[in-house]
């Protein structure tokens, strides 16, 4: 399992059909909050923990969840 934290806009998950295989985003500068280097983390298991508002936004940005999101 991979554990990481991000604070960047436009975060996505990568998937291959029915399962998530990667977390995709940008490292963010603590000084000015600007997105810096892109990253892609691949793992066998993921837990989407992004507060109460952001999970639907991340799923929608990743084209997951359909109209229910």
C-alpha cells in the first residue's frame, strides 16, 4: 500500500478497467501553493481520503463514477 499526501488541484486516479492502479497529480510548493513537478504513484491498493468535498471531484476528473458523482 502507498501512503502519500497532496494539496494540488486536478488530482486524478489512473485505472485499468475496473480498478485503480495509480494516483496522479503535482507536487505543490508550500511557499506559494503553485503546482510543481508531476508525479504518478502506482500500488496494488489505494484509499481515497480527501475530506468531505474532494473525493467526488477527483473521481469526476478521472472519468469515474458516472452521473451519480
